[in-house]
């Protein structure tokens, strides 16, 4: 397929303008977002989501990130859900290989850009399933189709929960501990490391830290998994210094890596 097929000509832009009258609740989606996100195949995937009655319409954009655009969509039962659309044409795509190669769940084999992005969306979807299965606070996955991931909306009414970086915590120590506990649970019970954990990828909702944006998450047996774990610990420990919480990264690392029984063994030996 030539790359021209991914971009829109004037006639198609007109067609999309017409369709978006129906698809969108008019406000907030500008021309640039439209062109960036809705190549032809993405548009037909959205049409399928609507004709399958999974969503009724897309309400408004929540965020436009490096690789995807996040929208709030409304279901036929009038429930808000999140649609994360990975852009085919303009996502920062090179780094994806680093996390896909080395993950035994995915075959890389010199995939096309489009296939890589579909795989990336599957990766986030599968990682969310893992988080859900071990009871981590994170959006529940709903569906993944091509480059679109549907998941639970974290927020109140139609207001997305704020990122950790935008909240002035009244209980930073508790939140810090909850984040470390989630990291440990992920590591011990799902063999999973987030690989981009930071104040940008944690939402504060109902006083709990919700982990999001886990497309790059890898399993323990990825060759760089230990480095990624250390990097995640470093970002979290560094962030909480502003709350005067000074934790030792090595101790946190040991805590995450230590299995339940091991703690008691060490504890009993030293007593
Ligand atoms: N399930 C959700 N519920 C509510 N808001 C969400 C949800 N998922 C994502 N968001 C919002 O959208 C933003 C971007 O999401 P995410 O980090 O997953 O995408 P991204 O494309 O990787 O973005 P970035 O490049 O900024 O990291 C989040 O910071 C958050 O504000
Ligand atoms: Mg993010």
C-alpha cells in the first residue's frame, strides 16, 4: 500500500467533514486533530464501532499525546468510555520496536508501520487485561480493534481524573506506598514492568493512584526489564522528593523484587 493511501484528498476531507457532523458532538475537534488521527482506515474502524453499537458517538478529545489521541466517547447506554486512537501516520514509532522485540507475546519480523502500531495497541490492551486480573487500579480494558483501544473512563461525570503531576496531594506518603505496592504486585503477580511510570502516567481518582499508558510495559524476561524497573523506581522516588519523601531506590527495588516468604525468612534470620 502506498503511503498516499493513508492521507486524505480534498474530496475525502469533505466526506469526513460531513460524517464528523454525525460522529462528533461538534466541539473541540479541530482540523489538525482530524487530519492527524483519522486516516481512512481509522475512520472506518470508528464507523464499525458505531454500527456495532459499541459507541454512540465521540464526545470530545481528552488529550493528544506523542503516539495517540485520547477521546471521551459515549455508549448507547449513555456511559462515558475512553477511546485511545494510535495515530498511524504521525506517532513516534521508532521506540516501539525496543519494547516489542524481546516480548515473547509478540512477533516482530520487520512489520510495516501500520502492523507495528496495531501490535502496540494490542500490547497496551493485553497489559491492561493483566492489570485488571491482579486487581491493580487501572482502566478496565473493553476492546481493541486495529489501532483503537477502548477502556474504562477514569473520572467523574465527564471530567477526566487529573494526572498525579497536577494534584497537590494531602496524603503523599500513602499514595507513594500505593504506587510501590502496585509496582510490586505487577512484578510479582503478573511479571510485568510498566517502563514509563511517572507523574504523567498516574491519574488520581477517588484518592487512589490509577496506572495508565502501559503500551510499552514488558514482561520480566525482556532483556532490559531490570533496567526499566530501576528507571520506573527512579522516576517515582524522584517525584515524591517534592513532598519531602526521601526513599532509597535500592531498598524499594529490593522490596519490589522480594517475594512474600523471603521477607519473613530474612526477618526471622536477623531476629
Ligand atoms: N482511561 C482514561 N480515563 C481518563 N483519562 C484518560 C484515560 N486514559 C488516558 N487518559 C488521559 O489522556 C492522557 C493521555 O493518555 P496516555 O498517556 O495513555 O496517552 P499517550 O498518547 O501515551 O500520551 P502521552 O504521549 O502524553 O503519554 C492521560 O494523561 C490522561 O489525562
Ligand atoms: Mg502518557
